[in-house]
């Protein structure tokens, strides 16, 4: 775990040194570009929420995420690699 932490710290130190090596004007330009992108994404989400709430039914559609492998109307196939461990005790199948 310490090796992993040291690796991350050295990589972050390299990135910080590269950032500090950039001219101040370039640093400001990058920060402004990233802020503008973040602001654009935020405004886009706000517009989408207002659009969804402005529909006739005035409700946002919230639903569960469904697995694409299991569709309605077809039988659910179990993957052969999945093992139900509740059926086994000490390596033997329960009855």
C-alpha cells in the first residue's frame, strides 16, 4: 500500500512541476477554459431539467437502470460462471 501511495505522490509531484513550469498567462488561460466548460455543462443540465419539468405532465421520468442482457418478454439466462454461494456449505451443496 505504501508503494502505491508513493507512486501516486511522485506522479502528482511530476504533474505539479509541469504545471508550475507553464507561464502564468497559459495557466490562467487553462483555468478559464476549464471553468467555461464546467459552466457550459452546468447550464446544459439546468436547461435539460427545466425542459423536462416544462413538459405537459410536469413530472420528470425517473426509472431504474435495466440490464441490457435481460429484456422483457425473454427468459432470463443465468451466466454459467455465476455461482450461488448460499446453496453451498463447506464445499457441499445444501438440500
